[in-house]
């Protein structure tokens, strides 16, 4: 796939993604009941992070694919681009992982967050804050400050080439395991155990859980988390094999795997909209429908 084709694909999804994000934000801003529910807080934060990725991060690779070179060609720009893209990608991963884990609490222990204010902070607010600040601080240290090495940027390569900390094997492996492999495994583990718990509850026929109330929550989680697993899992498995066994494994396909990750922020608003049927109905009511001419049959009584 050539660079111009990549640019066109991203452009076709970029504008609708931004518009749908704004529509979803307006929906939550006007719907106080939906905004105040604990189960929606993680999604709102994830969509806000995704929106900043759409308007600040996605235009940078789009510019590269259009020009086939980094513009502006400066070390400062490359540092900013690498730090921001690495940070916001992993922030989204950790937020998704936490949302998956939090669903177990909201479904099976819903009162755990409401019994005392300090429990709400521990099980709801603090984890979201940690997801937002951990990776920006981590990548600021190893990319911007870069105490272990000196970055050498290439303006003819996407993301200006890899940052120099990749040359420090222990640091690169630590980054891969903690900031990529760990959240992906948490997403998979949380979804798998949720399926098992749902099946167990159904078989045992316990009436403790009101499934009619939580069905939408579970389906929403599976739909959105599938987006992250579908696009992140191939590159995670490939890099794991490269780190552990075969450095040249799937080396020719790695570029396309890295490219498809850009589709996560581009598709996330569409996927989230599909889980909000009441908002979809409002949008369909606003869209003007084409009127068709109705031909009536007139019966004359003689």
C-alpha cells in the first residue's frame, strides 16, 4: 500500500470521526443522567483522549503519508511527535484495560464503589488518573530527556525513526512488557473471565445479577474492546516473538501492522456510537429523509 493511499484512507475517516466525537460529547453534556453514571465515566474519558489523538496526533502521520517526508524537518518536532504518539496510544490501552476490569466491579460488586467515598476514589477515580499520567511521564523521561542515549532522527521515515532507547535492550523490553503486553493481556483476561462469569451465572440460575440491566454494558464492552484487541494483538504477538525468539519474524509485515493501529482512534467514535441506540435514533430523526410521491387510486362511485 503506497503512502497516498494511506493518506486517503485516513482522511476519509478523520473528518467523520471528529464530527461523531463532538456529537457524542454534546449528547453526554445534555444528558445529565447518562453523564452521572459511573459506568459511563471511563468511556467519556477514553473518548476525550481519543478526540485529542484525532486532532493532534493523527494529522502528523497523515502529513507524512501525503508528503512522503516529515514536515517540518526538525528534531523538536520529531521529539514531540514520538512522545505524544507513544503516550496517547498507551494511555488509550491502559484506559481500555481498566474499563474492562472495572466492569467486573460494576456488574458483580456494584455497591463496592458506593459504600464509602474513599472506595469510589480507590476503585474508580485514582485508576483513571494513573492511566492518564503514567505513560506521558514515562515517555517524557526516556524520549524527551533521554538520559541513556541521544536520539538521531531521520526525516524520511515515519515517526522520524525509532527513539534511541530501543538500543537499550532491557529498557525496550521493559517498555514492551509493561506498556503494551500488559494492558493487552488485561483486556483479553478481563473479557474472557467476564464471559466465563456470565455463563456460570446463567447456568447456575442465580438471581443476584439482573442481566437485563447489565446486558447493554457487557455488549458495549465486548464491541469496543474487540476494536483494541483486533488491531493491537497482531503487532503485540509479532514484537513478542521478535524480542524472544526471531528478530526478523514478520519484519516485512510490521509496517502495515503499525499503520492499521491508526484506525483505532478513527473508528472508535463510530463503534461507540453504535452502542448508543438512543443517540443513533436522534441522529436519524434529524437527518432529512427523501420524500417519495404516493400515487393514490381514486374509486368513482357511479
